[in-house]
C-alpha cells in the first residue's frame, strides 16, 4: 500500500548554542484511519562540539488521536533489560526507530548508529507505558531499557509521554555520549483478539494508533521538548497538515 507522508517541521533555538528540529507525520493520513505516527528529531550545536547529552524528552500528540491497546501483549521491563527484544511477546511490539549518537574523544568525534525497539508494558495507575530498548554496537556495545510513561497533556494536545535518559559513558574519563538524531515510528499492530458477543465469539482487530476524526484549522499540533545535561531546554512545535491540505 502506498502511503503519502505529510511532513511538517519546526525548529526553535534557545541562545546561539543548540537547536532542536522535529518532523511529524501520519501514514496513512485519512481522518479516523488506523495509522503510523512517525517522528524525527535532530539536535545541533553551533559550538563545533557534540550537543549536550539529552536527559529527558517529552512529547505531546494531537488531540483526538486514538490509541487502542485492547488485546495486545505486554513486556516486562526486567525481562527486556536482561534479555533484550527477544524477551518480549511479538504482539507487544509498538514500533521501531533509530538514529545517530555522538562520542567525543580527545582527538576525534565518532558518530555511532543505534536502534530503538518499542514494546507495550503493563499499564500503571491507568496510564500507558512503553518500553524502549536502545542498542549501539560501537565503539562499545551499549544496551539500555528505558520506560516512556503517559502524562497529562495540556490543550490543544491529546496524549503526553515522557522518557528520562540516564547518563551514558562509553569510555572512562570522557564526556557522556550524546544524541545527534532520532527517528521513531509507532502505530497499528497486526493484532486481533476474540470477544464474546451474545454468546458468539467475534474477531476484533486492534486499531492501534488512529488519526483524529477531525482536523483543526492549521493542522494537527505536536510538541516535543528536550532537556539537556547542561541545564538547557529546547522545544519544537511542528504541525501535521490536515489530510488533503
């Protein structure tokens, strides 16, 4: 199936040191349809050095976005941390992604690709939780298990998620690793379950993520905020165009 990605981007720099750029899209982009939400973020510094390490990232999605997790599996954080993605049920997968990390050595800067795997975890206090497995192979093998948790979202947004990123040292005595770019796709799982209706079993397909049923003037607002180890915070406010807009 050919999906047309509608991309929107916004960049905002706080002081002349670092900048955050975020892109967001739905694919497919039909109102009310099951979809994939894709995000891409890049971090830049005009100092000629790697950006400060990210310590937290918070995302607010458009109001009206649907997230249907009925019937999906869940993965245990401890199992993911011990055994990696293979420990999680196939029907717990929520998405994938990757990006480029940065290691600053005394005489060179090394850019390291990494991968992201997303899995649903059991809800806590009624809120969604998504586990994130991070893996990079060089210059040292790195594996992390992070937890993104649902948080209240202010208007005009719908769901909010935040994830804290611990300091990551790949070499003793050197600065912690930082992030240059990241991309994420989360969406409709290939999951179905049976429910009993008037004594008959009915197959129900999980919709996963769905596009809001209506689009506000100006498009769907999204907000991403990154906090850095140097105490700075950057926010980007991209807009996903309305379908057909």
